[in-house]
């Protein structure tokens, strides 16, 4: 019998935005918490924020509501974790970047370039046998582009993972002690 739980009924994709102190080892502790609970992370992105002392970790995972609440409680107990928000898709802007190297030759290059125009993405490298395409957008756009380019042969691809923030004028870091809004 497997140590991992079967796919839970009621699981849905959640995007967590986790503000943490910008210190070594914090990312490993956050990711480790998901691993200990036997949940697979779909995407993970970490980067600096508008404050030098804070980083934002964006985690997407398929989790049922009850285990998610437990994960959030455990994350809140971790040293250097400042704020956690389960982002609501209707009030969130979420994007991902992907680089896709596609096989091309003289017979299909114009078809691939037409797809590039149709999806409003851009070519960032040209070779006689390949085009490297950069695309930014929501998961649905990225998946549709990959499906269309798959027929030409994807040589290589790399995805950034999702980054997300709430819509409107407020920053998540405003809820952290010592926060100052720049430019106001």
C-alpha cells in the first residue's frame, strides 16, 4: 500500500501567496510542509517583493479545502512566514511565462509564425531548424499554445510557474508590520 493518499474528492486547484522573510531555507521549509502532507505542488515561484526584506512564494496545488486549511495553519507556525492568502481566481491576476523551442523547417516555418501572431506571443530566437517562442499568460492560454505547437514538435520547454496578485490598489505586504506603501 502506498504512503501517499489517493486523490481526494473535492480537490481543486488553489493558489497560495505566501509572504516570507527573505532568509535562507524558508523556501525549503514551505515546500517540505507540502511534501510531508503528501501533496504535489503543481507550480512554485519565489521572488523578491517591493520590500527588500520580504519575498513572495506563489504555490499552486490541487488540494481539498480541509487539508488546505491544515496546511495554512502549519505554514503560519513556520518561523519567517509573515502572511498567507489563498487567492480567489475571480479577484486575482495570475500569469505564467513559458519558453518553447519548436522544430521548424522551410515547409512549416510560416505556419508556426502565424500561430505566434495569433496567440500574440513573440519569437526570441531564430535558427534554421528551430524557433524559440516566449509566451506570457494564464494557464489556459499557455496550454492551448502548447497543444497547437505540439504538432510541429516541441524540442524543449521551460515554464516559470504561476505568479499571482490580487486586483486593485492594495498590496498583500500592507498587512505586514512595518509596511510602507511606496509612491503614496
